[in-house]
C-alpha cells in the first residue's frame, strides 16, 4: 500500500477517505484537517487564546498538540475527577505534556473544589457519568470565565459526535439536536464559545496522530464508561462503518448541513445568576450547586445516623449517675 500523497510506503489506510498515508503525510493531513475546520467554522480567531480541556486521553492531547503546532495561544484545563487510578494516571500524563511544552495548565481537583465524581454518584443515586458530565460543564464554564478566555476547545471526535447524534435521534431529543453543533456560541455573557475542532476526525485518526507524534496518553478508559450507552452506539456505528466506510462522517455532516438548522432551541426565559455560584442558571440555584448541596445534606444525614446525638432522656440519665 502506497501513500496517496507521496507514494512512499503507507502506514495508515483511511477507507472512509479512500486514502492511505505514510507517517509524515498523515501528520500533515491531520493538522490540515483541524486547521481547515477551525477556519471554515470560525472557531478560533488568530489572536484569541484558547482554553483546552484535556482529559489525558488521546483526543484532547492530540488536539492540544495540533493547536500548539499551529501557533495558537493555549492553556490547559484538567479536572481531577477523583476516579481512583484512572484519574491519577491521566493527571500525570496531562501534567507531563504541559511541562514538556512549557504551556500553562490549570489542575482542578473536584474533591477539593466540590465533590469527587464517585462521591457525587454515591450520594445522589445518579450514574457516575451523569454527575460527571454536569460537573465538567460547570467547571469548564467557570474556569474559562475566570481565566478571561473567549473560547474553550474539547477533544470530541467524529465517533463521539456520531454516537451522540445517534442517541439523540433514537430518542428524538429535539432540544439537544438544536444544540448539537461543533461551534456553540455563548448564550450568556458569562459563557464562552465552545468548539470541537476534531469533530470530523475519527477515533482511529486521533489515535494514529497521538501515536505518530509520540504523545504519551492514558490508554485505559474510565472504569465507568464500560456501562455507558454511548459505547453501544459506537459499536453499532462501527459495525455500519465496517460495511459502508464513510457512514459516520456522512451521518454527522449531512445532519449538520441539512437537518440541524431545522431544530430550534426553545426560547425560554433568560437565565439568572445562580444564588450560590453566580453562574447562569434557569433556577434560583444551578444544577451543579444543587448536586453539591444534595451530597452535603446526605453526608450530614449519614454522619448523624452513625453518631446519633444523645437524646435528652439519656442526657438526664447521664447527669443522675
Ligand atoms: P468525554 O466527555 O470523556 O468523552 O470527553 C470529551 C472531552 O471533554 C475530552 O476530549 C476533553 O476535551 C474533555 N474532558 C473530558 N474529561 C476531562 C477532564 N477530566 N478534564 C478536562 N477535560 C476533560
Ligand atoms: Fe466521567 Fe468517567 S469520565 S464518569
Ligand atoms: Zn451554582
């Protein structure tokens, strides 16, 4: 198999693109795809500094790597979710990457700032991924605002986008479909633009990019993701892709081109400031702060049931003896 660009021996065959690439040409292909996506959708202006949400996985580190290579001003944001060894390993990878590139990185430990994902899930009877998603969204917004960034980039890739789209279509989640875009403009002055520059690049492409660029990323998946429905959607799409290469890309692209504009986000009332954290919220207290309050309340209840306060009668008995 020969490289489509230079005719050298190819190392990767992209059936969906009817192309094969050698290592240097693939790196070029990947960087050009990202740059083209950013420019075509006006994701990031040349003078804007970008907050990159990095999980330690291949996608977000490959994204950070490309943005640095393209000369964007970047800072990293890593949320330590408190998920045992998985969080410890991913934090290490992100910190090492930031140090090697001499780029600022903000590390936020959820257990210190609020509650860890396992604690939130345990005390609120939510699946960990639901609590995790809610807290990630909050901290992405909060730290982008605090750092004065106008844009936040995440490493969602084509497989993530296609799986999310399939899930939303299967359940006709029209409100979500209305917001399912690779560029989300802020709906409030305290929100920032959210961009997904890898949305057209597959899992395979980001994995090869990270590998060819020598990026050391965390290979283990989050232990909670095994049960996630997203994985079932991804498996289904992969089965379709194996039979019909290009299915995932056309599913997402055609949705964005012809169907997405038909879905309209409900007008709703304007958000107000959360009474606790000040971030925009439709309720007096935002869903993140309600989650934290619920955990704190239940932790207190548990503490009280483990160490019951002496009842007045016991008190009296104790005084008499
Ligand atoms: P996920 O929601 O795990 O599929 O991750 C999607 C994107 O969210 C990643 O590509 C990252 O950009 C970002 N992200 C996920 N986990 C973290 C984390 N712990 N800290 C910072 N960013 C994250
Ligand atoms: Fe959020 Fe696994 S990364 S629960
Ligand atoms: Zn709040």
